[in-house]
């Protein structure tokens, strides 16, 4: 059984996920290090849960997910967020709790006019 994933190939995204509105955490699969830039092509995606992985950063292309309403990236190893996350105009919920965030200076939360829920809680 596969339990560790270091990279998701472009073919997987273009064939399996295109047009999907939700992409959730799989408890039997851990994504290490990074997501492929092709995730930005999932333009209709509204909910993205990448919790309980080993992600160190989110790719800038995540800011291309214009329909995204819910982003949950809890329990990873994130040290920052892409500055362009402020451009996600539909974002209603952002949960980045239990990461290694050191600064959020690049994120302009005032631009997220539809944001209703924000969790920045950290556990050491």
C-alpha cells in the first residue's frame, strides 16, 4: 500500500481532478514537501483540505484557485503563506493551525473581504 507521496504527476491532476469542487485529506496518504504547480489548474475547486501532511510551503499557483472558499492546511510544516493568498476573493475559511508559521507580513488579510473564519493557532 502506498502511504507516502512526494509528487503528484500532472497526468493525475488533468485526468482525475479537473472539474472537481472538493479535494480532501486522505488519512492513508501523506504528501511530503510540496504540491505540484498543476494544482492551480483546478479552477472550480471550492474546498481544499491538505491537513496532516508534511508540506513545507504552498505553491504560488494556489492563488489561481479563484473559486476557493475553504482552505485547510492544518498540521503541516508550513513556515509562511504565499503573499498572493490575499487574492483569493471567495475565501471564507482559512485554517493554518498547527504549523511553523513565523511571519504573516506578506498576507494582506484586509483584502479577504469574504473571510469569516481564520485559525492561526500554534501548538509546539
